[in-house]
C-alpha cells in the first residue's frame, strides 16, 4: 500500500441523537502516531423522518424483527453512501480519489461489560455487545474504495467497553508538551479525553460523563411534538430554573459515582430515563425541566472532572466539541462550574465542533489500513490495543 | 503477505437448518484459480438448545429487539470461536498457525432483489438485504489470526442475490475437461451448481432449487415435540405415501417456475410455509406428510434440472453434498427421477458431504485475502465479480 503520500479520507457517523449523518472529508499526512489532518469539507445529511423514527424506536427497545434490522442496515448503507458522495461533491474530490472511508454507522445497541461480579457469570446472553447499522459493503460498492466499519466490536472482544474511541484521535491532534488538556465532546452523551501535559498515549484516559444533549433534545421534542429537535442556543433552558429534587435524585445514581472506564448510551439515558425522572413531573414547567436537563449535563461533566480527572493530572484547558458546544447556555454553565479552566471550542484548533467525531473516524480508518491499533486500553478497559474495524474492499 | 506457501485455513458455517456450527480445517496450496484443498479435520458443534430456539424464533420473524440481536451476534461469535478451537484441537494444529478463518455466520434474514418491477421502486426499506450473526471480531480475538466474515453483503451491494456462493468453489474443485457436472447441496435449502465440461468460470451457473431438508426436519421436530430433529436415513418418509394434492399445489408456486438466478431461505420455506401447506392437513398421517416433503425436495430438484439445466449443458454426473446426502430414501428418489445421471456423494471427491460448505468458506476467505473475487455473476445475478467479506485483523 502506498500510504506514505498524503491521502484523502472520509469519516461518517451518526451519533446517539440520530439527527442525521455527519460526513467529513479530510486530508491526512504523516504516518503512525504523527498524523496531520486538515478538514476539507463537512456536511450533515438529516435522516428521512420515517427512518429516524424507526431508528429511535428500535434503539429504545421497541419490538422489531430480523427483517427490519436487516433492511435498516442496508438502507442506512445507502444513506451513509449518499452522505459520502455529498461531502465529496462539496469538496470537489472524486470519490474514486479517496484512499479510505471510515464509517462508524448508527449505534442501535451498546452495552459494555459490567464491571461488577456479574461479568464472571458464564452465560451466553449476558455478555457485553454492540450493534451498529449501515452496511459497509454498500458504501464500498458506491465509492469504489475500501471502507472500514464496525469500529467498536474489536475493543469489546478484547474485554473493553467499546467506547469511547475518539480519545486516541484527541491525543494525536491535541497533545501539548506543557499544557494539560481535557477534550470534551457533547453529543447525545458527553465524554471526555484527558491528555496530561507531555503525555504518552498510555497516560491518556477518558470516559463518558453521562447525558450530553440527549435529555434536553428529548424534552424539546416532547414539548414541541417533534416540531423542534433541540433547544437552539439553550434559549429555552435559560428561561427556567433547575428542579433541585430531580437533579439530586439523578446525581445520586451509581453511574455518576462509578470510576472510569465507563460508557453510557441510550440504554441508560434514553426515553425510559426521560419518562422516569422528567416526564413524571407532571406539574413542572417545560422550561424548568429543560433547564434541569441542561444543569444535569453541566453538573455531571464538572463533577466528573473534579472527582476523576483533577486528582490525576494538572489540567489547563477544556476543548469542547459536539452539538452541545453550540448551546451557549450550557457552555456558560460549564464555564461557571469550572472557572479554573480555559474554555475553548474545538473550532479554534481547526476542527468545527460538529465535525470532530466524523474527522476522528476518518483518521481511525486510516490507522486500520496501516495496521495500527485504534483503541486506548486505559480508556476503554480493553486488555490490549487492537486494530479496530472490518475492512470491506470494493 | 506470504501466501505462496501452503496454508492452513478454517471454514465455519451454520446453515438454514440451524443445527449447529460446522467447522472444517483445511490445507490449501496454489494461488488464484488453481487451488488444491485437503480436508484435515471436521467437527460439528451443536448449538445450545436455548440459543437454537431463539435463532429459529428470530429467523422466522418473531418479535425481537436490537438488544437481543446484538447479544446473539456476540454470543454466536463465542460459539463460532469454540467450534474453530475444537476443530484445531482435533486436527492438532495450533490456532495461531492458521493463515485465515472464513466464518459465514448464521443467516437470520435473507431477501434477494426482486426480479420483477418492484425492484424499480426507490423505497429505502424495500431493498434486498441479508443479515448474518456471529461477531467476527470475537473469533479474531480468540484465534489471533485474520477472520473474513459477512460474505453475502458485497454481492448483494453489487445487485446480486447474495447466494449461492459455493458455486465458485464447486467450479474450482470439480471442473472436468470431458464431463459435465452438477454439484447438488442439500441443506435446509437445496442448491445446484452447473459446471459444463471444459467450462470457464463464466459459463458456470447455479441457483437454489427450493426446500432441501427444511420441511422434513420441521415435520419431524413437530411430530416428536423436538425430541428428534431429522428423519434419520429417511426411514420415516419411507413408511408413508405422498399426498398428491399437497404436492401439486406447492409445485405450481411461481418460485419453482421462475428461471435462475434465484435464491430461497427460511423466508419462503420456513415455519409459515410448513403451517400453511403441511400442518393444515390435520387428518394426514405424519409419515405421509414427511414422505410428501421428501418427494417435494426430490421432485423440485429433478424438475429444476430438466427445466433449467439440461437445455443448457450436457450433464454426466450429479455430485451430492449436505445433510440430505445422508438421507438414503431421498437419494433413492433423486436417483429414480434422474436415471440418466451418475449419482455420487461428494465424499468420493475427498470431501465428506457434510463438510463441503464449511470447506467452501475457508477457500473463499483465502481468496479474499488474495484480493480475488468470490462470486460468480452468472450465478448470483450481480453486476460484477466482487471481493467477498469483511476482514477483521486480530
């Protein structure tokens, strides 16, 4: 393989919020642990509403069939291919010029290994597992170039949580000799990568802190009957006041106290959680509930840093990406709760906050073709560093 | 890659009958279209009954969840890895010595593209798709060698039926300069590969003829309350007489008259079909129903050869593999209906009838690592020959 030269790659992902497919077209130079990456074009393709509704349904546990899962997998393959072609068109790079496509797919189930004694049981169906949809063979056929997909399974097969995977990319792109950094991604779920000053990859760690936008988005969708899908700029939350009893009850849950590594998803903080802790407050004002969800995200992020990060490493800066970085109210609350840190948007580092995860999977796919591992065992809890993903050749 | 030397490979498959996992350990020599293959060891690992019952359930359309599909995928990965380790132990070859593992996995849904006008509709959820379970990353982790899996998706992404895939292997191993051959595999579904005398790969064709053992097995399971899973040697069928009205009604179905390429599965001939055409005959004797199912398999095979094969090529021999080759009664009926052909078991060609499909996926995986295509477009209907499967590296 001629991978020494600069190369084009596309990264594709739809996150837990299931709004649509993020596609990043990037230029990569350099090998091994010294890549340089430039974002060349970025597009988000919203899901057709019918597809999105079924995805939200099956991901929150509603009854389905192997026929539906199989059809959704192939239909999503076509939609991910559409997004890939759209970002190539936007960047005026022919798909055939790509060296690799990294497609995360759409997670519809994810359960990491339990950290307690349960994991010792030798039962076939109590194991950790993960399931992403978006058939890679369909993308490879339409692009005519290799596709790497299914990034989480190998880490999980090696005993890891299968998540988060972006930390290695944070490390490669954000490490600094003198400044300790935390990369915070606020998607449906919020996660952090901790990169101590002058760190080697083995001292990087990271974990999911809990809900990011998932609960806020769910409430907005509920109260607008799905006419809106998120609280733009946090304006709605800004009009409410936090409901302290709800907040206290949630923050006492074991998830928040459990030390890393840990990962979360729609299984923990999806519609069931929303119904139980928020929608059950029938007399509460919508604004107060949305404000409470925003406060929960900010508080659980700040608490996680104080509990699990600051005792381990001197941190100077907090670099925020993901859709939540566009929520001014949420960003303000995080700044209030962590006044000792310099708060930046990942935009300042050349990566628009929305594009970071898609960029990450382009870079992880490039590593897989190089035969390099893509997980950080200290982050995921895996027994060893492993090559991520499965390669489909056109 | 050093693939010029002789190499060890394992092939793994569980067929539509879902009895358990066939594992073949083979030695391969030669490159490209001239491989030589020796079967070194063969094992079948029955599924744990609880897993088998759930697989039969979800494959015949019963309600499930993404959680169950995800967990079954990882649980089957472990069981396929168990089968791989068992056959390595039996053959006294350390798993680390393998060059590749080809794992077909367990099909739980398969629907080829419709050949009529429906395929022109541009609806996201009316597309052809296929779904195999048995997470390859789990197998790769436990073996420490590359695994190729998910063989059917690439052919389907190129417009093919995704099946049958064994014909290329039949061609590579059974072609003869002067004798025309039909390779007949009788698994849950029966399929044929037609290899005219002196044929190049482009004149090979093949298709599914309809039910193989699926209906007989389903009836035996029904009448014994699952104490038996198949009619050993066809003894039960031999005691009955065929129900002509049932047989005639089924043989008039469009599937049997449709010209190849065509593929079938549990979707067409599973529990729903069994209930509709067989179990609805409440006054019929079990032996008569089983005899009718056997007759249907034999007749649909013989009819398919007379309709779609003999007009195309002079055929001298019929080489039978799959579990159905062990059903003496069924073999006798096929011999009666096709007296002009020499009937052989694939055992005579060095491959025990039960092991052929597992051997085939070992060889197809070896081709994928060589970057060679594994489908025959004339057989599957694909637009082009494509590299099959996804590669997971340990």
